[in-house]
C-alpha cells in the first residue's frame, strides 16, 4: 500500500469471513479501546455476538445472523458494522464544529479535540455508526486507522484477517474485485451483491454480501433524513443570522458611545445609600402605585421650576 493513493477503501468479503473477530480485537488494541471487565448488565441471547453492537468503545463489530436464504436453506450471515466512510457523508454535513470531516483518502474522521458532543452525527447517520461516549462527552467511530495508512500501512483490522476476507487499497480496483467475486459465488449464493458502489454517493467500504444487505442489517437504499437535509441547507441562514446579531450589537455600541446618565435618570448616591428617580428619592419599602409615579414626576417638575 502506497501513500499516494487518494481514493482508498476497505474490502470485506463476507463469503470468506469466519467471524473469528480478530479484526474486532485488532481495532480495539490499535486504538486503545477498553472492553467491559464483567458481564454485569449484559443480556444473554441466542447469538454468539459480543458485544451486542458497536459503541463508543467498539468501533468495529462483527454480527451474526442465523436464518434462511431465498431458497429456504439454512444460512449463517456474518456482517461488519463500522463506519462506511460515505462520499456524501450525512455526519459531515450536519456537524456544526467541523470536527467531522473527510480526508483526501476518502476516510470520514471525527477530530476529538474539536467535537462538542452535540450528537448531530449520531442522529444523521443512516447506518447508526457514530456513538456518543459519556465519559469524555465525545462521539467516536472508526477512522480507517488514518495514522497507519498515512504511513503506508493497512488498517489494523485488515492486517490481522487470517482468511483474506479483508483487504485495503484503491477503491476502484476493489470494486472490480468485488464484482468478480459476486459472479463467482452467484450459482450457490443467488442473493449475493456488491454493497458500497453507489450507496450514499459511494462508500469507502466495499462489501461482498452473499445473502444481501438485509441479512446483515444494512439498508438496501440508505438515505439521509429530511431533517438532516433541512439542517444542511439552514447552515447558511444560521451564519447570516449570527452576522446580523453581531451587526446590531456593534450598532448599539456605536450609538451608545459618549452617553452619560443625566440627573433626570435613575441614580444612586453611595454616600447616603439613597436611590433617586428623576431627582426624587425612591422608597423601596413603599408599594409604588400608578398615582405615586405621577405625583413623583409632578413634584420633580415643580422642583425644577422652583429652581429657575
């Protein structure tokens, strides 16, 4: 793998996967992600999955699904739940801080130093990948081991796969390879498809799915929600609104320059501790009625006329 490849992808062939979870462990080790040290709170079921799903500390999850294929034959489908690194990434479009961004290699990365923990990306992702981690109030997910690929190495998950189910390289070469593999297994796996060519503008995880996307919990036609689209187009208006608020604040400051409180305004004498309203002492222990306000103003006016 060379660092001059700009459009890269992870290749996953589920027809060769044995679900050994070596990739899942390698991801945790390389990225220093902790695992639970007890089974407290874990609900056991009839699956071999553990943990049951991806999280802020599990960026790659291999899922199991037992069922029947379209011919009614038993099938055991293995699936990879991790960031798909979309070309049209919904998480990037809604991120208000710029923490979630795309790299020249095609990876979608969350900068933990900039992330504000708003969880907009969590809500926007059609694959349910980004997860909020409460202990540091950040959202975390797979970043395609960017530190490794920038130094000519493959992602940690790819480097540990013993069966050749995982690979890494030029995206278009991997698409061609996936198509050839699907044609090869179609006679025995009629539901086999290549996933990631066009979904969300093209994914940077190209998958060979022998039983189709539905068998492993992937949407057949992933889409961005209308709310996400609305927030994307509202960003420019939010910026205009912020500029308008700043403009009005600046105008108010300019107009207020040189202003001095006159004797007719509310004032306070620190020596006597008395507050004056237009020159009249204010008695805060006395309820202020409408007539009192009128009388106080009239008295102040009378005092002003008397002093002339």
